[in-house]
C-alpha cells in the first residue's frame, strides 16, 4: 500500500518536473510533494534496527532538506546533497571488510566508480561549467562516487540480497545526480527529464530503503 502511494507521488513529481524545471518556476506544491514523498520511506519502508537502517533513516531526513532546497536555492541544495552522500558513504563504509584478501573487492569498484564519474565530469560537464561550479561539482563527485564504490564493495563481499538492492539503489542515485548537473548546469537538455529523473531518483531511494527488510540475513549488518 505505502509502496503504491510512494510511486504514485513519484509520477506526480515527474509531471511537475517536466513542466517546471527550476526556480522561480517551482511551486510550493512541488516542494511540499518532495517532502511528503520521502515520509513513507522513513516511517514505513525502512524496517528494523540494523546499523544500516538507523543511519539510512537519518540520511533520509537530510535528503528531505536537500530536496526542499535544490529547486529554490541550487547551491544550497548541492551542499545539502553533499552531506547526504557523505552519510551514505559512511553507511556503506561500516560494512566493508578490509582484510588483505578483500582488497580486489575494494579497489576494482573504486576504479570503476571514479573512472565513470571522471569521464562524465570531463566530457559532459566541464566544457560548460563556470569557475565556481567547476570546483563545486569536482568536490561533489568525490563522496557520491565513493558511496557508489563502497556499495558495490558491500555486494561483492557479502553477496546478500540487501547489499544487491542497496548497491543498485546507489547506482540510480549516482546517475540521478549527473542528470541534474547536465540539465541545470549545461545547455544540454535531457529528453523527458522530469520523468527520467524522478524514476531513477525515487526508485534508487526506494531500493536502498527496501534493502533494510532483508538485512537480517547478514548478522554483521
């Protein structure tokens, strides 16, 4: 039931984002929807008292703040999402095993995540960024690529259902942020941006939240 409400609100936000893409054209209704849609995740869909679930709840509260700021004051929203990605990085980091035999499962995902992030930054964003956003976006890439990398490491080391769902969710979150950067900071227009962005972003958060229901299968989580 709550999952249906959540994805129903996702479709509504997709329509709003298609029609009204940036301040001052965002309405208070749009901002309110961004707050309301995350409440089912925090209050219902995130389950249990695992370390992952506890920090994810706190992260989602910060995400609400970031979601509210981004359409109105873009730089402030970026800072808030930077905090979100630092929290996600910390959450996934707590589940990484650093034994010597595990090093490939840490190094390879890091090379992939930062390689993809750097390529997208250099070829899709950098040519059109001014000096301020060149620095801001460059700094921003570090924690979001780290969070994606560590989520992959969690899955490679554990091979559990929760780690797989959380890793896929983090990948969608990663892709969503690049869509936002391209749409708002460059002259490139993403076809059906509102729909694509809403689907990847809210599905990513849903998968990361839903993963808490299966984390009990991993006793160290």
